[in-house]
């Protein structure tokens, strides 16, 4: 079971969407991520670099014909951080929707 831990690095919406997309795939091509998340090349590159520097993502550059293609995947550290973040978010939501305790009389 993953330990619930809110992760400030993953939490911004762009990174959360990126990590969630990567969590659903083994590897994802840069072009796919760019289109799926509706990001510019530079914005996606910046987010991938941030996550890679934290050890959450690994990237691989491959040669395809005359073009270099980049693909990315979550590392085990990144997957654990994402799962912990999701558990922390669930706990926050569950706490907000739980019925309030009766005040002492």
C-alpha cells in the first residue's frame, strides 16, 4: 500500500496532468504528450526537465529516420510519488465530505 503524501512538485495542474498521463503508459512520445496536454514544446520540455531532475521521470532520445524523437516514462520513484499524492488528495476529499461530528452537549 502506498503511503499518502501530498507532493508539492506534482501538485501544479500541468505537472499533475503530465504525471497522470505518464502513469497510464509505459512510455509516451513527446508529440503525444504535447497534444494531449495542449502544451507548447517549451512548456512541456520545462515540465519534463523539472520532473526528471527530481527523479520522477526518465527520458530517452531516439533517432527515427532523420529526426530525433523524445519519449518519457515515470520512474519507480515518480510512480510512488504520484500514487502517494493521489492517496493524499483522496484523504483530503474524504475528510471534506464526511459528515461532521455532533458537537458535545
